[in-house]
C-alpha cells in the first residue's frame, strides 16, 4: 500500500515537472499578449504561500495546471486543484479502509478487500456523478430547489416508516434495489434550498427593520427544522449538521446580528455545561441510550463497558501513534475499534501515519476549503456564492465534528470523515456537491 | 499550521480590497462574515490538531502500554502446527506435538479472592504439584495482569486431569453450597517440535527452534516456507449492542514435506559410520546413497551428528570444563560447526574418482577410443614438475580400462593432454564442478573459485586436475556427476524432497526429478561401467565388492594440504548393479585415525558393509545363483581379508600424490608459472 502512495506521488511529481516546462512556454505567450494582471499577481502570491508552508506536491502542480488553463481558455475558469485534492483524499481513504478493514473483512466475508472493493465502486460512480454535475449549470438546481427540498423531506419521513435497520438505527432506504441514506441528501437539499431562499429574500433579510429580517429568518429556520427533526429521531449528528449548515448560511445571508449571536451563545453554553449536566442527571438516576453516549463522552474510562469502548480505543489509537505513526498497516487498534473503517478511521490514520498523517489530511481539507472560498469570492452570482459557501460549510463541519469525536472533544455521534470514511451515500453526496462547486467555478468569467 | 494563518491573513487583505471597491454591494457583508466563519474553522482545525498533539505527548506511553496489555487479553494468537517431515516410506521423522501453556489470570482470581484463590491454588498444586506459596505470591505480585504464563509444555493428559479435577471440585463446592470456585485458569495451545529418531538424518532434516518455529539447517530451513502455517487469532470485537464478542479465526497448519530419504537405509549407513568411528575413527566420515536415475538422495550421513531434540547440546564434543571456558561466540561457532552439513557445505580435493570424468570426457570427445595404451614409468614431467604416479615403480603398459582399474596418474595426464585444456575444463563444467548442484539443502558450498578454467590453467594444473588433485568439490557434486556418467548421461539435480502434502495429507506438489543436462553418451557409459566393474572385481576397488553383486566403482586417496604431513582423504564411489546402476553410494573418510592413512580400502570396505545390507533391502537381487556364489567369488571375502588386501594395495597403488606440490601452494593449485621460476 505504501508503494501505491509513493507511486502516486511520483506520478504527480512527474506531472508537476511537465507543467513547469509548459508554464515557462506559456509565460512567454502571456508577456506577448499582455493583460491579465490580476491572475499574474495571484499566482505570485500563491507561489509565496507555497514556499512558506504547503507540503504536498499535489498542491503545487494543480496550481500550475490552473494557471495554464487560465491562459488557454481565457473565458472559462476551470479550477483543477480541488479535483487533485479530492483524488488524493479518496486514494488515501481507500488505502486506509483497506488497512483498517482487511482483517475484519477477511473474517466476516472471506475477502480482505471486501470493503475496499465496495468503496471503489462508489468512488467510481461518485467521480462520474461529479463530472456530470459539474457540466450541468448550477442554476438548474436552484430552479428545482423547492421540489428537491420537498422530496428530501419526504424521504426522511418515509425512512422512519419503511426504512431498513442497519447497525441498530433506521437510516437506510431501499430504492430500485439500491440502499441509501436519505439524511445525506437532506444536507444537499438544505444547501440548495437555503441558497435559493437567501437570494430570493435578500432585500428583506438585509432590511434595516429588525422584525422584517427576523421574520424571514424564522421562516427559513422553520423550513429547516422539519427535516432536521425527522432526521433527529434516528441520527442526532446528521440533524445537527443539517441545522448548522442552515444556521451558518443564513448568518451570511442577512444583516441581522441578534438572532445568530444569541444562537451561537446558546450553543456554546449548551456545549460548556453539558458535561456537568449529564453527570448531574446521571447521579439522579436517569438512564437512556442517548444519555449513555453523552456519559461516555464525559467520562470515557468510567463507562467503557457502555460504549465508551469505541471512544477509548480510538483515543488509544491516536495517543499511541507518534510523530510518524506505527507505519501503514502496522496499527493494532483496528482489531479493537469496531467498524474502524467508518467513523473512527481518522484514529487509525493517526495511529498508523502519526501526527504527520493527521496534519497531511487536515492540511488537504484546509486547502480544499480555501480553494472553495476563493471560488466564492470570484463568483458574481449570489446563488452560486451561497451554494459554494453552503458546501464548504458542510464539508468543514463534517471534518471538524468527525475529528472532534475521534479525539474525544465531542460525544460519539457518528459523523463520517468526508472522502475517507467508508460509506457509499456519503461519497456520492460529497462528490455530487463537489460537482456543483466545479459547475459554479466554471461560470466565472475572467475577461473583465 | 503556519500556512493556515498565512492564508487567512491573505484572505483578509483581499476582503478589504473588495470593500474599498464597492461598499454598496451586499456581498461585501457576506464576505466579511465569511471571513469570520473561515477564521472559526481554522481555529477549530488548529485546536483539534493541537489536541491530537497533546494526546500523543501526554498519553503516548500510557496508551501504548494499554494497547499491548489488551492485545494479550482481548485477542491472542492461536499457533499453527508446523508441518511434519516424512521419509519416503511415510515414517514421521519430524513432527509437531501439541502441548499447553498454563495461564493464570490473577485479575479474575482477585476479583473475588475469598471464593477463588484457595480453591484454585489447591487444585493447581494437587494436579501439577506446584508449591501453594509460590502460586499465591505470583498471583499477588501480578494482581493487575490477566495473563501470566505459569508453566509450559503441559501435556494433553495433564490438561484433562486438571479440567476433570476442576469440574469435580466445583461440583462439590456447589453441592455443599460453598461459594468457592476454581477459577481464572486456562490453557493456551502451543507446539513443540519433536524428532522421534533423535540424531538420525540430522544433517538432512535440520531442526526448528521451538520459540519462533523457524527452521535451522536441513529441510527444516530450506523448506521453512512450506512448513510454516498461518497463526489463527482469537479476538474480541464489539457487536451492535456494544458488548464484547469473541471470534476465532482458525490457524492454517503448515504443509508436510516428504523426503526422498529412506530412514532404513539412513540407519544402516549411520550404523556403519558409527561402528567405523568407534573402532578406528577419523576426522570425518560421510556417506551419500542416492538413486542415480532420478537424483533422489536416499541417505546422507556424516560422523558429525547431533541430537535434533537437543541441538544446542555440546556434551558430545566438548567436556564440561571446555564448555565452561567457552564464551558465547565460541559456543555459537562450535554449534554452527556441528550443524554444518559436510556433504554439502565442505569442499576437498576429490582424488581418483575424478579419473572417471577424465576418461569419460576424452571418450565423449573422441580423443580416445578405449583401445589406447599408455606406458607408466611411475612419474611424468609436466611443466617442469615431476609428478609421480601412485605406483612409484610404474604400472608399465596399460590400456584405458586398466588405467582406471589401477588408478594410474600418468595415463590420466596423457589423456588430458591429448584432450587439451579447453575441452577438459568444458567437461568439468558439464559435470557440474565449480557450480552448485542446487540441491534443496541450505549452505551448499560455492566452488566456482576452487576450480581452474581453460584460461588460467597451466599444463601442470591440467595434469594434476586430471587425477583429481588441485581443485575442490563437494561430496554432493561428485555423487551427482558420477550418477550421470553411470546412468547413461543424464545429470539429475540431486534432491532430498520428493513431495509436498498439505496438512490433511493431500498432495500439493510432486517434485519431479529435474534433468539438468546430458553429460555423456550411452556408449561412454557402457565403457565406463565395465571398467568400473573390473576395478572392483579385479583392480584397486576389490575391498568394495559385495557378495553376489556386480559392483562398479572407483577408489580415491588424496593427500591433504599441507602436503607431506601424511594426512589423507580416502574415498570410494560405487554403483550397483555395475552395468545398469540402481543405486550409487559415495563413502568418504577424511584423515582416518591410523598411522598409515593412504588406503582407500577404509572407504571401500565401509561401502561394502553398507551395500551388503542396503541392496537386499532395496530389492536389488544378486545376479548370481546362491550356490555358485560361495565358490566362485572369493573376492567377496576381501572384506574380511582386508589385511592382506590392504598390504598389497599399499605396495602397488592407492597413493596418488603430487610430489613437488609440497610448498606453500595455495588452493586451488598455485600458479605453476611461479613454481617454474
């Protein structure tokens, strides 16, 4: 597996070299043609940044790629760097899934590559989906925002009735023989719907009259609460993400300050006091499934027999990986971490690749988010901006929540790590979202 | 994280620019708020990264220990069974026996000390005879541990005895309404390697270390990959209800290896070597018995034996006082010397048996027809050296057959000179000298630097090489080459393993005889076989005769380096039946412990003794009627008459020496040019 990574990196490096040569040629052309000063400046700046810190060759060549493209197609801004980052993360994910799951897969299915093979299929489908979506103009989704919202809400309602049990929770629905998690679709639906809503009522939302703005915000929150509550029944963490996406997006879409400030403070308070509160009500004798999870979070060592096991084992994995980890495939915690290829995969990564691996992945995500923000700054059309912003909020929330759970900062809620964790629906949805981002990026006109 | 900060600063800068540009655009507000969100995200990332860093810094040691401790408790390896080694008749010559380790779980016992401690300890002491105080102190000392390996190598019967006692006690406790129980003891499977025949075939089998079950020397080492299996694992995992469940993945046992060795032949050979060693003795006596028609080694024995069940025992070779003086390195050196397989790993000058190859190659090339005659005056001058024949008075006029029978050096020098060094060394290559036989045993000596080539051989080298001096071979090289000459010219790769079976006994792989190349033609073989038959019947090899059989063979007496010390390496290689051999036996005696060593009869008579027992066992029938036998073959008595025989020999032949080579001639053969100057 390590070889694969090396090969991949070497390949990327080769590409980078070629691009460098290409660039030299292109620069000449640029001087001749003149203009495009802004891009030139940007490139220089980025180069500087790169020199200071960014470690991955992936980053380097993708940027050159971008510059090159800019000069060939003056009118189309097609951003390749996110694609490279996504491919890198997907690849790393496949490798880590194999490392984490091969033993269990061999035991259960007599095929050590069982999970990797399944994931590979979804990655393939997801990449095709991403390309298709990136070609479709994103306005298409905005136009359909209401039906999308209604269908997604209907599906999460339906899953409660006809859903399939998996891992003790009803999260799956069977459509045309394909199993999927509707709650994942709700996230996209909310992003699209919020984009539509925030643009449509932007005058009201930016009204100086507090009441007008807050009324529109409450309507949006109301619309979001319906699917949020339906999801919450079975999947608390996804519902929290859904709500937080809408909360953050609406914060960007209004000039109102009060509602979000109050909301943020309230959330902070809940987070701060939940530990003592949970302990308090436990001492009073309260016993409940959700409570147990929170107790485990509050005092994992004490409640290790009630599900703290997974958290503790994850912490052991993280704590025992040193600067460079135990080496790919050398981790021991995958034997103890149930379903380590899913939500706890980050723990395995830190155990096997160390702090370095953690930094690599987090760096890749930061760079991806940074590229998305850059796109959102370049887009003139507000709906495109909200779509990109919503998606980047979704992505970063999921990364932060996942790592926070794995490191024991937040209670164990079951959030997957984007592009890396095992899970078909999540991969499809995320790559679909990336397709939307690329579609928005394509709309950027450069000749101004 | 420094780059993250850079990026955010950069973003802020951009943002300000935007604001300056057009303040009325509502997107400006969005960008400002976006920066706030971005800032929070980056803080979150940095904080999480810092959290990971702190977790590793403060808990690394503790968590690593926990991981290791639960590794033992929650999941454990189930050992695989190392594959057995069988001889060609299916007799187990190496096998793995299941034994048990006694594991005490003090943590469980201490969880309710009053009920468990005394009951458990008393049963342990009753069944195994352990001291109660010692048990208690162990449990007290390691009270936090769940895994204390208290005893090893517990047999199945002992384990059953304990379990029965445990049941019995627990039942009676239950009946008497006592809450005491025997608890917290379990057995862990393990295997020990056993060699039922002790030191028999020790050089071929080798041994496996019980600790890591890796093979050391012999088949155990060479076929280690086949013999090892895959450990199973019992491990705990969480099910949907978050309770610990155990899953057992069964181990895959190693494959069985069927050797070509026939334990009965092996024992016959070993018996005679041991007899010889105890009566007269030598620095090294070794014998190979093989099937010339497919390269299978039937027996391979040396006088340097060791007990496979106790391979690190030096008592047979060193007195306790000597052992006490040895440091670790000396012990390791001594052991590796004992474990060394002489027949494969050691080289020596072969001496006269190589005359067979000289004649065969010359005949094959048409240089001689077999009817040539040579006049031996007892020496010949080659390249300025006076090289003597075994018979210092000279053999007189000999034909080719007689030259082999009488082991005449002068004739060989003449033949090789006629053949020329180009062809002579080409044939040395064809016969496999200088290259490995690729026998499936570890540590085969590389003799490529110990032979001459046509380019660097002087006339003297060629002359001395023609009768087996001045270059080195291994026993296995010589036996394989000889087999090819007597079997009609097929050089088979010698091998000691014929089959690989899986742990259930089904055949995985048949190791077919591998024909490496053709060496000589059938015509040459027929001539050589007849000459060799006459060598035993009428010539120097008469001590090797076996009553009732046509034996073909060639003696060898090579003076060892440094020359002139009277140390000799005597050997005999023979094939039976002489005209269509079914078995080849090569016997070598290095430095016999006698005053006059230069008698090949030491080896020949050993050959005869071995073959007298082996041939009937192999169902190779005597070619003569029993009734005629006694009267017509007095030569058979040559074995018992060895005294007269030997004396005769010592007068006439058997000492093949190179007179001028007594100087500091390094092996292989100091450049003759130097000597000339």
